[in-house]
């Protein structure tokens, strides 16, 4: 197993520049560094029919959202998207190109949600925001030009965690009826004790130190970490959940929990597509400007989403 050559060149360049690890700088600096990195690797922004910023009511304050509209048609399916960043960094802007690709290629509306971040807003603030946003979007789907019966949730990394949790919460509540879950290397097990966490401690972007920094920023106590709304892989049952697309990466400490969750969903009778990119690292999905494999992953996930909406 070797790194993709394009990815290796990028990582070698970062090492030569001596870029400081995110966990070694103040959180406001880490956020700016992450945004700059996203800007440098995102590539061209796909042109859509319309992109609109708006706000919706949140549990404590209004939540910023961005709506991506691929065409003039009404009653389009909707993907509610939650960005990655360890619940601490990342934004609508850092994941703008991802959402544009998904909207264009899956022929759906995408609503990207700017949920509250840690450490200013501790667990379960992000979960509460994600739930409030999903319910609002379903209830207001027609006003957005979407179909309330064709709503999926998705996200990468921490955003994948939120999408997973929202599906479990919707099942428990009996509503909303979600169509699909698009999970891009989701963070599912906050115990971090699966073998891949030991195999990829450092050197591949998402290090053990960075994960610890994220968790320290987001969680209040050890009890938070064991809650299924933090570690959805520990939910009492995975039955009766929407069909799922799960993407994992070969140089990612999260890959074992991704593979395990795919297996557990399948065992619970849930339709699952699991796609593994063995030569990639955590975070590659947001780099279509420099990685052919990122463009492949965006295309594959969009095709799965498009098929689910038919």
C-alpha cells in the first residue's frame, strides 16, 4: 500500500514548507490555516444555476446556510451537508467546492449548514444544530424548491458523524423520513481504540495528537465520548436506517471504524455501499484541485446519491 503520487507530492511540499500542525496553534489561527489549505486545493468552482446564502432558526442563534441549486427545476431532491473539521474548524466556505460538485453531479439541491464550533460551543451543540437544521429543511423543502420526501443527509469526517447521528435520531423520533446517508470517512468511534488508530498515529494529516486536540475542544467529560450521539457506532441498534454510502481511506486512522460500521449496517439489514480508497489520506475528498482521486470520489459519491434519489 503506497500513497497516490499526486498526494505524496503535495504532502512532501507541505513538509518542506514546515507548516505547523493545527493542534500547536491557537484555534483561530488553526481555522485560518485550514481555510487557506482548502482554498489552495479545491480547484475551480463548478458553475451552478444559483448559490444563495441564508439563515435559519437554531437552538440558540440563527444558523448560516448555503443553498446550491443546479438548475431551474422545482421539487428537486435535497442533500443536507455538514462540513468536516473535528467540530472545531471548517466552514461552509471550506467545503463550497464539494457541495458544488455534489449538487451538479447528483442533480439535487444541497444545503450546507454552518453549525456551531468548539471550543466556544461544546458537545452536543453541533448535534443540536444539525438536528434543528435537518428538521427545518425538511419542513421548508417546498419553499426551497425541493422535495420533502427526497431528503438525504451527508458530511465528511466530523460532518459524517453528524449525518450518522441525525439518521439515528430521526429513526428514534419517527420523523423526518430521510432517504439516504452519504458518509465520507466519518468519525464514528470516539474511543479511538481500533487498530488503524495505532497504525496511523502520525504522518498522514489526521494524527493522534490532532484527534486528541479536537476531542478536548469538543467534549466536556468522558461520559460525552461514550454517548451514541458522539460515537454512533455504539448505538443500541442500527436497524431501520436509511441506505448508506460510506467512503474510507487507506492511510486514515478512521478506516477501521468506517469498515466496521459498514459491516454492522449490513448485518442490521441496511443497504450499504462501501468504497475504499487505499492510496488516500483523511481529508482528500476536499482536494479536487490537486487530486484525480478526489474527483473520482466526488463523482462516485454523487452517482450513488443520484441513484438513491430515483
